[in-house]
């Protein structure tokens, strides 16, 4: 005979579908911590942290913290060959900027490893925006925010470049099949 379930030990069941992130929970975070990165934003925002010039020749690999602590960690940097001495001289500045990014004294030491920086993927080239019609251009010039004005000009150009809503050829379109419901008697 099966044992009755202890309701305090199991989580309640839900009759809904859940995302993969919800199912995995903290397992993904544990995996990142195991491989050294507590916060992946350090990698993705490295050029903002140290500047574009130094981000071209260096890349963060991992952060190791002492057991049970989240401060005084060791940041491992992958640095291109001849740039390693320069990055060693800039070490205090890198530590300060990384700690400013975290908001606390997260890194106390840097370790350098020489190697090739992985190539960043090339962003696809976007087509040039269509010219804005003259009748719309005057109204858009009165907008003070340049970013909003550029977005609205781009939208107006795209709308002007279209010929209207897409047309569907009725002869070529497959008709929607009507389901046949048969009763069994």
C-alpha cells in the first residue's frame, strides 16, 4: 500500500504550464556560480565598465569569491598577448570600476591569462530609412526630443514606402476547410 503524501514537504501542484526558467529555478544560478560568474552582466557590459579601448584587448573570464563570502573576490581576465603589461598597470583602475559596477567591494585581486579574445559577432547592416514625405516632415521637426523625432521619421518613411495593406489573392488562397461533425448513432 502506498504511503500518504506529506503535504508540508511537497510544493502544491499547479495546473498551468511553466517556463523553463521557473522549472530550473536556482539550478542555473548554481551552474554559473560553479563556473565563476555570479553576474553575467559583467561579461555583456565589459566595454561599459573598462571602456571600449581596454575591452578590445581584455575579457572577463570568472570571479572567484572566498567560501561563504561575496566580497574580496578574484577576477580572472583574458588579455591579448602584448597588452598584458598594460592591463597589469591599469589593475587598480579595473578593480575600482568593477567594484563601482557591483556597488560594493566585490573584487580585490586580478589574475591575468594571456590568450585570444573571442571575436564579437558582426551586427547585420540595416537598410537606409526611406525619405520622409514633405507633408509629414514639417510636423516632425517641431518635436524637441531628437531620439523620438528620429523614431517617428523612420516610422513615417516606412509607412510612406508601402503601397497599403497586403493584398490576398482570393483565387490562389486555399479556402479554410470546414470540419465535418458526424454523430454516431
